[in-house]
């Protein structure tokens, strides 16, 4: 049965987990220290998936003869109103606490976006982004509005699961 429910942001949640390996271990240190399995106070979560489709044009033809799939890029943003060092440490790893003498491991983690309609709890949509790395962090301090941080990220791949 296809999922035909309508969701709002209030139906959603964002959780983090860690993959195996050195990058996952660094992320686990941050998640444990900040008790951040469930990420709170998020807004405007955005996930974008791009496929670099290449059009092949033959000489003398105005329309493409073939469309070839190319590289896939997965990226997005998260806005967060709960300000602490967790997101910055997920971006910088040990470099968030001091300047390392050499190269260091950047944490990687998995991000799960889950939406469930409370009126139909058996209907859910789950998108899991795997091996996510942050690539920017922004701290916004407006004069008379809420303090927000936002992060941009990229993921290695994603999986999706619909339950209806």
C-alpha cells in the first residue's frame, strides 16, 4: 500500500547514529558527551539529492538522443535553536577544542529523518542519510529574534523506507 498521508514538520524527528570506523568513533564521542541521539530544537531541515544527468546530442539533432545518469550528490542543511558545541564538534572533531599539530579525523555519522502522523501511527516515512559529514557551520545572532546555528552537510548515500 502506498503512503498517501500528509505530514508537517511537527510530525518529524531527527536522530543520529554512528557508522563503524575511526570517523564513527569520533562522532560517538560527541554524541555521548552531548546526549545527542535525538537532535532537539531543529527547524528547516532540508535534504537535496542531485543526479548529474548528461544529455547526448547528435550532430544535426536538436533534441538529445540519450540521457545518461551521472554522479549523485546528497547534501542539505539543518537549522537549530539549541546552541552548544555539539554541531561544531561534529564538523571539526578534535580541532574544535585545540589546534591539532597534524591532520585529524573528521567525525562521520548517520542521520535519520522520521515522520509519523499521530492520527495514523502505522504510516511512517524514514529517510536515512549514511556517512554524513558537516561542511559548514553558521552562528546567527539577530538583535531581537532567537539565536540559531545552522549546518550544511553532505552524505555518502541514502536509504528510504515507507510504511503504510
